[in-house]
């Protein structure tokens, strides 16, 4: 399949953004509970997900999500008719993805409204410095925890639907693989960890408050690299679909067309006949593993050893991770081959 810039930006940027929103939703949903339990039982503060939520992190995640969704419109022939895809949610993973992607904005906007209301309440504090907070604005209010749960659930559902758009396509055997959905979910969560680890440097926290994000980066980098290795081994082991198999005459021996179906390239051969040489594929896989997972994991380990380099290492890890994920996603499309190409002897 031919990789296009719009679909690469959509899958990479929106995946990172929704991964960050998932983690921030957890911070809102279980953060107050975790804090109360920490005060009562002495559980270390760094084990609580409250550090996931930062204003800068949420805004950058919003930028990633919005940019990714806008890029997805560029992949359509008529972007003005994109709204029609939302009506087929009963049978189409693409439609479900669009529905969940839009619904996830609702809890995020309400959470942002709470932040604004909290800021206004602080500005209007009384002469004695007391701040009057309503149940809607309070840190531990039920609506806030409910909104956090909805944000996390919506983000998870959106990435899950995106993965199933590809995993459900049986004519493309490289995508119809059991590793595709877990890889999409884990890579999205991994990208969210990278993003939040970089954006939490704007907060006046001690280094121990960032350990959960750095630990998550290391663990998820290993898990994602293992999943991608397993995925590549799986698609390499797949047998190719021949022309004889495509037309049902494989039992008669080798089947080949007497002449080409047409003299010029058509839509099918242009979009679904992209060919990537094996030697280039091997090289790009190594680059993807190193840039997306190995380098960020090593930088996270270095941060544990030398905490003073924390701001620099997390930003380098985010930059390397994004570049590597673009290479990984480009390979995901370039290495896929549609079964229709068997009719062309490819």
C-alpha cells in the first residue's frame, strides 16, 4: 500500500495525543482516590498518576489530536463529505473511530472549563486567601472523576477503532494480523508517556514525581519493540498470494497472464501496488526500532542515573520517538500488499 503523508500524520500524531489524554483521564479519574489512599497508608506520591495532568501537556495533546484529525481529512477525495461517514457506526470501524474521536472532545472541553473556573475562583479569592469552590470545580468532586473516566475511555476506544480499521481488512494480509491492535494501543500509550514526560518539566515538581512517566516510557518501549518484532516476523512468514490462487487455477500449476491488463498505471496499481525492496525494509526496521524505542528508553535510563539532565533528555526522547514512529508507521503501510495485486502478477 502506498504511504501518504496525511495518513501517516493522522495515525502517529492522533495516536500520541489520545495516548496522552488517556493518561490524563486516569489522573482525573483516580488521582484524588490515590492521593487520599497515599495520605492514609503512606504509599509514595510518585506512584500516583496526578503528575500526568499539566495544562501545557493537555494543550499539546489537543494540538496533536486536532492536527491528526485534520490530516485525516486530507486523505479523503472529498473532505467536505466526511461527516457522512459518521452514520455507518453500526458496521464500519472507520465510522466508529470518527464518532469516538469527536465524543472524546466533550469531556476534555468540560475538564478545560473546570480549569478555567478554578483559575477564576483563585483570582476572586477572599481577603483572607480562602477560595470558595463548588462541587463541580473541586478537585475531588464526582463530576471531575467521571469526566476523567470518560476522557480515558473515549481515547482508548478511538485508538482501538483506528487499529481495527486495518486489522479487519482481510484482503491485506499484513494488516489482518493479531499483533496490529495490541501494537496500536501500546504505541499510542507509549507516545503519550513520551509527550507527558516532556511537558511535565514546566511544573515545580521534584524529580521523584516524574518517575512513573519515565518508568512507563522504559517498560512500554520494551513492550512496543517486542510487539513490532513479533509483527514483522509474522508478516515475513506469510506466503504470497499468486495469480493462480487469485483466479482459482493454482492446482493447474504456475499461472501467469499472457499480457498486461493495461498499458498504463491505474488507481489500483498506484495505491495498492507500492513495492518496497527487502534490503530497504530491513534497514528501515532497524532505524524504527532504534529511533522509536531504543534511544528514548536509553535516555530515560540516563535520566534516572543523572537527574540533572532531565529536561534535555525527555525532549530528545520525544523528538527521537516521533521520528521513529513515523518510520514505523511508514513501514506499516509500505510493507502491506493488497490481494488484488495478484491479478497483476505482483
